[in-house]
C-alpha cells in the first residue's frame, strides 16, 4: 500500500485549484457581455486572453502535478527528462500552450492519462473562440429585441 505524503497532498490540492480556475475562467467568459451599445469590446478580448492564459496555466499545473506524483503523462523523445523544476515548468507550459492553441508539434507527446487530459484541453481550446463569438452575437441580437420579447 502506497503512503500519501504531505507533498502529494499539496500537489493534488494545487491540481484541484488549477481545475477550479479553469472552470471559473470558462464561466467568466460565457457570462461576460459587451458594454451597452457595442458589439465587440476591448474588454471582451482582454477577458478572452485572460481565460486562455488561465486555462493554459491550469492545465500545465495538472500535467506537472501528475508528473510529480509519479504518473508519466508527457514524453519528449523517449521519456520526459527534467533536470530541474524550472525545466519541468517550461515543458508543461509549452505543451499546454501548444495543445491549447494548435494541433501540437509532436516534440512532446502525451501518454496514459495525459492523453485524456490533453483531449479535454484541446476541446476547450477549440470551443473558447466559438463561445466568445456566440455570446457576443446572442447578446447583440437580444438587445435588438423589444424588452417584452427578451428571455
């Protein structure tokens, strides 16, 4: 039976907080509405950038937490070799950004449960712009309706 150390609990807590941050960021994006009289605002784009940064960082913490807990989730070549914590942070942030913003380069690949985490992150990466555009359009269309016809 494996004993869970205080460090393991701290890592799992960080992963939980990162996951909560991702969810709260997505809710923030979906609830944000452009200011009255404008279709698209600079504020919306800033919020979108903040949401992307939060989601990328949150998933990076999840990848790093799994690696530190002994679950090998990323492979660079044959294995993910990190000589320092700084190198691990660099690798997980890079992988997270590439997964979120592109289809990936293939230099670092997920394995095991990391594949599932990467699939969820890629799905969120594809849906964020859609959610941004849809909420902006729906809000603009609702404003055109008389107040009696709005939901």
